[in-house]
């Protein structure tokens, strides 16, 4: 089965390799059998073109058939060939203006070979396609040519190619009518049906819940004669037998899963196939959608009497309601204000209120509203992007943009520029630059709005306490509910400044204006520079030393541009300075374009740690088959909360001794760059961001079972770990 998984992971590349390997084996086998066999066929498949009729009309549509006749016991493959093989491919050469549609496949047979299961056709395969003609037809006969590529198999497989053609509008043959053959071929094509078709996954089992409107299917189908043939590779384990139940007009099919992640598809197309008594299968084409009400499973497994059985666990989804998620998001947003890259921006914005007296309350409130709108709308934009990517089938979570090293580099540049401004190296001249003097003046509503946007951008790498459950809940709900939670998160981030702008009594607590404000502004540049340095370190985890070098060169160019802007020159010197300024402005952009994510090429399971082991689903499953407890940490280099937790609660002597004394296996999943297996693990626990900490208790010696996996708080302490392990 390892070969099958390898083929499924990269189907196009790997199946091409298999194609040529099969070609080699086929040619060798053919040479050998020629010596020993009295009968040897030159071709095992014979393809011809059949047209519904030979007379064409302008703006016409007719059906073409590629009629493939096969030698006894030989077969060709369906659209999804199964565990091995290649589907029939047809390449057409038609006059200009003519169009040939997609292949309409007849319902295939299930072909079993010991540990392999394929889908294909014996004896004959008639593949239909629709030909559309242009408004004006060329004079005389019209020649259509098709190249048919087939992998023809019995005990061996032989690639065969047939180039066939047909003449239409031939004056000598205008009355040929093949409509009866075409009608028979159409009867073997799966009939599309409507209904409520849903799919979900738990415990490595695909669950199909099918309520068809067509009573024909329900009248003919039984638990013994009905199967599901998916159109996509890797959806099911073809060798496993499904469990089928039919009750009250609903068909339920449980089938062991294949290797393709369901997150890679947005809908599941396939055939419900009724096996006929005479070997004639009847197919019904369906399109199933994800069942969003189904819980998402973890990869947790238990051991019962020597058998391994997965356990479904949706930790937060069952506990979190819409209103509780709104409260969690609000408090999470409040805590984001304390993050080192957000706090300086909030502080400078708050100082802009110091100079406003009680008579300027209306102006202060207006600025508070502008800032709040900037924050909330920015969070809604990020939430909208997350939902769009999720609906498109992309596996994403909170902080997904920080998994792109180019975005990390841009943020490092932005914070570097803000730091230069705060320290007084230069002053912004635009309305957006309300971070330095203009930010403290507070006279521009647009700058208040964009400062809110800036606060959101620099806050996104962080997952504050209370946020995890809220974000996980948000991305499993309808769009309106999800967006309301993102709005609550943004409102929480904006709330401290909004309160200061609306309540003059709080503003009076702030010190009176004075020279100290310039000193404080310069002081705030250092946490901003520290945040920029931290982002450069994140970049080093993603792109290595080469990526760091490129960003540092970009920062050098930015500093040089600022220095050039201070030079006072005239004439040629001024033009030369201007040219250098423009060239240097392009260098940071140019350097970012060469940054590559080398971290993504190595999965989390390929990393090495001095304390702990790399996470992988396979490693976790292996450890859970044993009896010892397991602790899983999901982290990322760009996650501040993750790094603080790791430093004060995990990577300390007390915790190391605790793990050693209790034989705790420690797995680390690194989400610095995108890793679908980690994203799916997060979502299994109702989370869409890091950090996440999961503890699997030791197996009970009496029952042979493990306790349910325990999700630990996002603000982790050594005491929490000690208490959890001691249970």
C-alpha cells in the first residue's frame, strides 16, 4: 500500500513514472510471451470513431463515440482508475471553430487484484463526447481525428495509442444513422440525481448521508448491492468494503478513508453504483457537500483488547456558544493591547488625547470612533479572507499570513520604519503616517483610522488568552456568526482607546503635556525595534540566513533613503540624490522578491529538538498504541504567546524532570510555515491558531483504556502541567 500512497500524493508526476515503468514491463513481457505463446495479438484494444449521424449542419450539436473493443480478459480504465492504472485520454484534432466536449464515462466495473482495486471496462468501452459546429461550415467533407491513449491490462499492462479519424458531410455517406448505438451508450452513463447529499469524516471513516429525490435508486438499492465510486483519487480505501444502511429514504454509507485530505476538496463527486445480476452496473451521479454539523475528529487513538480504534473528540465545539464566543473574542482583543508590538502604537495614540482639554471632547470621541472603525474593519477583512480561503478548500488558521516569509519581511520593514520615526530620525509627511508627531497631535481622522489598521496588522501574529476557542468556533459557523466574532475581537482591541476618548475622567489620569512626551515617544521606538528584530528571527526560521541577509539589506536601503532625504543639495547634486533615493526605494522590494520559504520544504516531523520529538500523526499514533502519557505542543516562531509559554512553563528544569519521572513523551508541532497536518490537528480540537497544548493520560492498567485527551489552557504554567500529569 505504500506504493499506492506514493502514487496518490503526486498523482500526475508519479502516474507518468508508473506509465513508463509499465511500458517497459509490458514490452519485456510481450517479448517473453512471444517465445512461449502460440497466439500473440498485435493490439489488445481497437478504437474507432462513431458519429451519431454523418450529416452536419451549421451551429449543430451531435454526439461522437470513441468505441474501444478489447481482447477477452483485457480492460482499460475509468476516470478514477483506483489504486493503479491510467484513465483513457483522448486528444482531438478538429477544424477551426469546432469544439469537442468532455468525456461522458459509462458506469465502470470494479476490478480486483489481490491488494489492489481498480475501476474500468472489459470487452468494450464506449466513451461519448459532444461535437459543436460553428455557424458556418467549410465546404466538402469534414475530417475529425482523435488520438486515443490507453493503458490496456490483463496480467500485464501495455500502453497502446490509436489514431483514428472519421469523415463527416461526405457526399458519398450522408445517410448513416448510428443513433441506436449512441442511445445504448447513453443508457450506460450514470444518471445525475438530485437530493440532500452530505459527507463527513471521523475516525478515518468517510460518512455519506444521502437522501435522493429519485425513487428509482431507493427502490433498486440494497445494503448488499450498493457501492460508492468517488471521482477523486484517495478519497476511500478501495479495497475495504463499505457499510451500507437504507432507512426512511436515507442511504448511509460508511467507508474506510483513503490518503487524500478532505480539506483539499470542496465537494465530493462520485457514483452510487447498483451491481446488476447479469454483471451490468447501473450508476447514479451525485455531488455531496461537507456536513458542517458533524464534529471533527482528533487523531487520538485508544487501544482496546489489542485493537486500535480512533476516538472522536471535539473539545470546544460542544461547549462554545455564539454569545460565549463573542465574550471570549472581546476579552482576547483587550489582552492583545498588551503585546509588545501593539502597546507602543496604542500608547502613542493615547498620548494624542493628553493635549485635548475638556472642550475638545467631541473631537476626541470622533478620533476614538475613527480608530475603532479602522481596527474592526481590518479584522473583518482578515476574517473574510480566512472564510474565503476555507470555502475554497485551503487549510488555514489564525496567523496564516505570518506563514509567508514575504509578509514577515514586509512587517519587519514596517516596524523598522515606525521605530525610525518614533526615535526622531525622520517625520512622516503623509496622513497615513500618524505614528510620530502627527499621531501625537491627533488632528487627522484618516490617520486615526489607519493607525487602527496598523494596530490590527501588527497584532495578528498573536493569539491571546480566550482567543483560541473563539477563533476555532468562528471558522466552523455560518458567515454572519463568524464575522460577528471577528468584529468582537476587533472591538476588544480598540476598546481601551475608545474608552479614553469618551470618558474625560480617564484622560485626566494621564500626565500633563510636556517635554517628557518626546522622550517617551523615543523610548517607545525600542519595543518597536525589538518587534522588528523578532520578525527577522522568525524569517530566519522560514528562509534561513539568506532571507535574513536580504531583509537586512532592505533595511539598510531604507535607512539610506531617509539619510538622503535630509541632504540639502542643488543642481546636479540634487538630481543625483533624487536618483539614488528612487533606486534605494526599490531595493527593499527587490530583496523581498528573492525570499524563499525553505522551512516549508521540511515538514514538522523532519526537525530535531534537544528536548522533545517532532510531531507527526504517525508518531502520535505510534506512541498512543503504548501505555505512557503523551504531551503535544503546537507552536510557531511568530507566536509570542507560544514562546513565552515554552520559556516559562515547558523548557525549564522542573518540567523536564517531571516528564522524565512520569515517562511522558513530548511531541512538538512547528506551524511557522504552513503544515496541513498540524492545521487539521488544531481544527480537530476546535482551534484555528497556536498555541495549543494537549495531554493524553497514561493507559489504565485495569481497563486497558486511556482517558480522553485533555486540552490545556493557552496561558500555560509549570504548575498546570504538574497538576495535569499528577491526575
